[in-house]
C-alpha cells in the first residue's frame, strides 16, 4: 500500500506540508520569558532562595514532604562550584 492509499492516513499523506526550511536553533536557548515569568539557568545567587523553597512546609506538601534545611545546605552546591552557574560581571 502506498502512503496516499494507506487506510490509517486516509489519503492525507500527499497533503501534509513538507518541512523544507529549518533555521538553526541556538543552543542552549536563552531565557524563556512570559509576562509573569522568566525561566533561565540557575545562578549562584539562587542558592538561598532554592533552599528556602525546598525547606518550606507549604512547598513540601506538594513535593512529597519538606526537606530538612541542614541537609539541603550540605547537599546544595556552593556558589561558584560546578553545580551552580556564576553570572559574570
């Protein structure tokens, strides 16, 4: 059976647009921005806020339980280490 006569496609195979012009995509992508949110790589300055977030009882309710702050302090990479990205300047 040919794609045009394929019962699953119902003859639509000949009408699908071809992907011919794909521009290169920068990688890694820059921050993703919306009206209320910016998604970006973690930075060293985020460490304290992340520890606060994951040690919060309210957040823990939705993530399987609160994590102990002292354990987070020990396990979270220090600013400037390979685990967190420093911002130049």
